[in-house]
């Protein structure tokens, strides 16, 4: 039943119609409430939520690195030797370490540090991912705005710390900061804002243009690198356990207390991924160096004075079993063989040459990825001898290409039915030619090639 309409002139005496002068005030109030909701609630544009998530993630990782440095200042402020060190300088040290995790070269005492503490990089990635998952809308605009916000905070921090100068070197530093910040923030925020399936659907027009053999080979190369990193992690853990007594001697010689030991553990966690990638270079054969004139490889150990980090006490000091250690690079062949078995299963419906071509791309991908990982884990860690720390990306990449190729070919080619058929046809045709039957059609099936000519 429709509600009765009240005539315009029959309003209740206690109810007054809103005056025309009150309407602009009401509209202004409504506009202000709408603006406030747009900044704090669901009315905000999606890109704005991504921008806030990017800034939040970068700030969280910065605080996670700077707060321990500030705590160390507070714990040692009573020492007279630290009377001229202020808390601002302590925070600046932590912030500089955070910038190094984004690939920025930092100048300390006249020495330029270019090594990237990959543990700090992993922390920044996780902080960006967690912030995006919690605060950002799962849209590409939120991901792009969050990446810009992350890069912006990185660049502003570098400028405030005086790490970016008005010179060609300063421009190069700024470029490295922008690229590093975009990679760290973009990957972390991308995993948090855009789901992997959506990323695959969005990028389909681009990666579908790539040859399928190249795509499959790239995945196989990534699998080789993942297997080598896992094996290097196990070897690193074994070294640490085997040399725990030497690490204890280093800690005792430093005379650190409980809090100092905690800070040293944090510093070592920041460099632990670097050590794993150095061990990867050791597994592949070329080895690595911790200071000029040092070499750690399966066939040679030339040690020297090392930084006072208990973690470095895990490095080998001599060749315990040289006859066995020379076979360490065979592990790369085994990793390539596992990837080759997977690769053969993915190319089972193709021809024999397709398997061979995919193995070629897989070995190249494994070598390139290993070289990039080695480059990220190497650099200058101090003045003098410590200007050379890490491994040669070119040497590691070439060794991985050759050894993973060998493993993939040994595993994929014998398992491929197409390869076996092609080899059988070729061998049958060659045998027929040796018997004087040069008129055999090599492109025909084996049954046709084995028949006698009609005029024989």
C-alpha cells in the first residue's frame, strides 16, 4: 500500500524545512566526509593503497636495519671512546647498510663498498610483500604506485645520507639505486598485490611470442640454479658445523657480550646468502676469494687474513681429500641431468632436434642465471685486500653452461623416443650406404629403407 503524501502546506509546526543558506554547508560537510573516507577507507583509489603499501614496506625494512644500530649506540654510549659518536651517526650507519641491500655503493672512510648484503635484500623483499598483502589492492595500478613509493624512499634516504653527489659518479649511484629499488620493491610488491596466475595472464601476449623451446629451456635452467643453491646451502651448513670450534675461538677473541653477540649474529645473517652463493661458485669449480690473493676452490686453497666474522671461520683451510674434491663439479652435471629428465618429459611429443635445441637453451639459461647470482654476491667489502670478495661471474657462468649441458644431454637424449628413432634411422641409412645401397631414401621410414630395390 503506497504511503500517503503530505501536502506541502501541512507540515508539522515542529519540523522546519532546510533553508537555502544551510544547503551549501551540508554539501561542504558531505564533501569533507567523502574526502576523509577516500584517504582512510574503501573509497581510496587502488593506486593510493599501493603507494602507501610501498612506503610502508620500505620504511619497515629500513627500521629493521636501523634499530639494531641505534640499540648498539645506546648499549655502548657509556664508553668514553664513543663520546663523539651521536645517535644520528648510528642510524646513518644502519640506513647505509639498508641502501647497500638495494645495490647502492656506500663510501666509508674513503673506501667504497659495493658488495650487496643479500640478507638485507631478502628482508626488504619480504617487508614489501607483507605490506602489499595486508594493505594494497590486488591491481596493477597499486603495484606500479607501490614500486614508485619504494624507489622514492630509497632515493630520498640516499640523498639525506649524502651518498648521491652532483657528479658522474653520483649519477651512476642514483641509477643503481633506482634500478635496485625498482627490482626489490617491484618483485616484493608484485608478489603481494598481483596473484601469480593474474601475472601470467597479463604477460601472456609477451611471453607467448617467445619460442616454446626457449621458454622450456629457461625453466630448466632455473631448475638447475635452484638445485645448485639448495646443494650449496647444505654444504655451507656442513662447513659451519664442522668448523664451529674455530668460530667459537673468534667470538672469544673478540670478547663480545650478549648484546654484541646478537648484533654480530644479525650482521652475519645479512651476509649468509652471499656465503651460500660463494659456495655455489666452489661447487662449479672456479671457486671464490675473500680478499686479494686468496682462493677457495676444490683444487686449491690459498687462505690469508680474513675479517673477524665467525661465519668466515667455516671456510676450508686446506684440501683434506684432494682426489675426491676434484670431482666436486660433477654435482653440476647431476643437477643438469635432473633438469634434463624434466625437460625430456616436457618435449616428449616433439622431434629429436627439439630435445637437443631445448637442452642448448637450458644450459645457456643456467649459466646466465648463475653468473647473475654470482655478480650479486660479489663486490668490494672494504679497503685494500678486501676490494676483491666473491667469485668471477664469467668463470662460474661458463662452467655451469658446459657442465649442465653435459648433464642435460646425457639424461634427455637417451630417454627421448624421438631421438632414438632418429638415431636408428641415421644408423640404418649409414649401414645401407656401407653395403653399397646409396639409393636408399634416408627420409623414408625404417621399414622402407630396409627393403630391397625393385630391380635387384
